C-alpha cells in the first residue's frame, strides 16, 4: 500500500547485547597489563583506572542519564569501602561476602538519601546531596571505634576469588586487575542494558522534562529513587574494590573534593552525551594526575584549566569532541547524542 508508514525504529528491548565499541573497549583493557609498563606507566595504575571507571559509570546513572546533579556521591563510594573492610573483619573473610556487603551497605545508604531527595530537583537536589555526603563523611571521622576515624581501616586483605573447587589469588596487581576487569565488564554490560531498557527510556524522559514525564503518567519519584539506589549500590561496589586494592579505607574518599573528582571525570569524558564518556574521563584524569604530577605538584591547576576550557568551549566533553572530529566538515550538524546512543 502506498503511503504506508516506515518500519518502526529499533525498540529499547531490541538493542544489541554487545556493540563493536563495547567489545573493542573490553579487548583493549584485557591487553593493558601486557604493554602498560612498556609505555612508562605501572600496573597498579591500570587497576585504579578500572575501579574509577566503574565508579564513574555508576555515577553517570544519576548525572548523565537522569540529569540529577549529585555532588556528594563520594559518600557511597566510601561506605562501600568501609563495608568491605568491616565485613572482612567481622563477618567472613570471603570476597563474595565482602563485595555483597559493600553493594548492600551503599545501596541502603542510597535508599535513605533517596527518601529525602527524590522529590527535589535542580539546585535543591544538588545541595541536599552535598549535605548528606558531608554527614556521612563526618560520621566516618567521628565513629572511631567502628571506622578507625582519621586513621581509617587498615590491614584489609586482598581476598582470593573462591570458585568452589579452586581459589584464584588476587595479591598480585596483574591478577587483581583481571578480577576488577571482570567486575567492570559485568557492570558496564548491565548498565548498557539498563539505559536501553524501557526503564532507561523513562529516566531519559525525566531528564528531558520532569513535569511532562509526570503529566503523561510516569511515576517520577519512584524512577528517581530507583536510579539513586542503583547508582549508590554500584558506587559502593567500586568502593569495595578500591578498599581491597588499597588494603585500607579512609574517610578522605567520602569528602567533598573526592566527590568532585568523579564529577570532573564524567564531564570531561562526555558522560552527558556518551555512555563511555565517564570511562574516557577516568583515564584522562588519572593519567593527568600521574604524568603532570611527575612534573609539578600543581597538576590540579592544569587539569582544572582543561576542565574550564572544555566546559566553556566543548560542554559535551571529549566524547562530543571526538564525535565532531569523526564527522566530515561538510556534514550538517546533528542533534546532541543522549547518553548511551554512541
């Protein structure tokens, strides 16, 4: 029949499980320990990159995908770190138990915070996340009998991966790297499916226009609460990995400036327009810390100047810049990508 409508675009539940970008990213990361020392870097840096990339992807759930400015997210990262250590000391020296404790503790903290802030938006939402972050940070410093106060939790052990018939030790940085890589793959795959699910479409609708999303019948409060809890839980999982990698947990990771680190990673990488932007931002941030820091102790000054320049001239971050460079100069500009469309 003439005039028949064109086939419907790919629906959220028909999205590919794997994409070429995803497979390429995983493949490059899998080879990283083989060549990182040849370019003058060190193995532990690769572990840090993966942990912070996992954290940044989790954080981008609220900032990039839901449009919720959370500036106290370091609290959940730190709660996960402390939960990992406390579970190891008081419950069981099992990697699975400790990671589950980190995930659960941060998720419960996210649920508590979400109950108070899910009905807020804009600057009021941002200020309340800062307030709650500072509350958790203060508790971590003052609860010396539980957290060790400013001394932190020390002697956290890198626990082996117990598979029933065998156990894989993670004491070595390379072995730990591949253990963290397995978590990163699972988290990135799960988040990719989430942001392309019907629930992910609801979250994007809330980001575009919260009032309109509520008007057409979406439960905005429930969606915001859910995304806060998920983001907090996965941030806590990254915090647990960080505590194991560092063999300690300190209140500093819950402070406001540490919360600012993940915000800068996400914005510089282009998390507002790209699913993989936070990963790019984590890599750039940690490389700048080590490479520029080897030259001057004022590395944050130079990184801050890069951040200001990007915000002023390329607010969609490095992902937006790469996308612009890939397009032919004569091609007409296209609308900005939404997170996860790359």
